[in-house]
């Protein structure tokens, strides 16, 4: 019985240490989430402005159609997917959700496995796809908790260049969209060709208030890739926010579970201790009776 009490007490102490670690990790993830949400709000301001300018410049093309490679749809021979996961675990079902969604998408739309290419952002996704011999064109690991555009700019511009050069005919970004601290949603969002602009949002009077230099076409040649790159960057910021929220929730759940285990073990310890005391009393009484 004594050994059993020692084992239970050791488990309680070990679980208490684990609880302290998960509680600290939850606080770290919470702090990261606050910064990520602020970064996401700042990006939305920029995104709304660049969308406004791009829509104004493209008003005619959005109505009549365009042969610009960033806008014109073409025969789909190969698809490109930017898949965003984390670089490590301890984030609950964050990675499992997006990877399962991607496997379902590939099974439904690319059964032969030859007409798509993956760009993996995050070690979990890169390792997952490579272990299954799936076509990973390139990857980015070790992304910062608050990624700057400079950090991800190379992989984003390379993805856009691959589309422009015809290595694939459409480009999607696949990630977990941050809804709130408890919820995220898998998104598969088309980035190229650009299809999310609405001619009804254009304002010709606003455009006429600008002097365009050198000319409208030259500006569009620079602006459209920048617009796409900014939208992809926004998805990365969004995904990072969802990752921090998932990490915070997972660590809170782990802390709560540890506390419940401690409670259960404490009850078990007290019962075992009471049984031990009862056994000792019984033995003392039996010994006393034997002496009478």
C-alpha cells in the first residue's frame, strides 16, 4: 500500500509540473494571438485600399473581359496549391484539418496525381506531402510567429511567376481562416487568375482624379502581381493567427485535463491512504484482541 501511495503522489507531482508548462504555453500563445490579430487588422486596411485601386483601374476589363494573363482564364491543365501549416505540433487539430481537406480535394479533383503541384509553407505540411511522394514544387520552413512580407515575399513571387510562366494554370491558397479564438475554417481560395474583383465596386470619378504615370497599362503590369502577392500574404497572416488561436486553445484544454487528472489522483490518493489507515487500525485491534 505504501508503494502505491508513493506512485500516486509521484503522478500528482508530475501532472502538476505538466499543468504549469501547458499553462505557461497557453499564455505565450495568447500573447502571440493578440499580436497576430493586430497584424491581421492592419493588413485588412491595406488590402481594402489596394483592392479599391485595382478595381478602379480594371473597371473596363471587368466588364468586357481581358487578355491579361493575371485576369484571363485558360484551359486548366495543371493546378497549383499553396498549403499553409505550422512548423510544429501542440496546436490541436489545426494541421489535421487543412491536411485532411487537401487530401479530400486531391482525391476528388486530381485522382491521377499528375495534374497538380504543391507549394508547402510549414514543416508539418511539407513532411506530410513528401512522405506520401506528392509533388511538392518548393517549401518554406521556420516561418516567424509574426511573418513580414519580406520573409515570405520570395516564395509568394515565385508562385506567381510559375503561374505567369504557365507551369500551372490556376493558383489556390489553402489554409485555416481565423474566425475567433475557438474557431477556424478551412479555406481554399483562388488567387490566380484574379476573379474576386467586382466591376460594381469601381468608381470612375475617383480614378479620374488621379494622374497616371507612365500609363495605365504599365501600372497594371506592376499592380496585378502586387495585388495577388498581397492577397497571398494576407492568407499567411490569417493562417498564423488561426495557428496561435489553436495553440492557445490546445494548451488551455491540456491544462484543464491536467487539473482534472490531479483531482482524480488526489481522490485516489486519499482513498488509498484511508484504506491504509483502516488496515493499520484493524491490525492493531486484532493484535490487541490476540493478547487478551
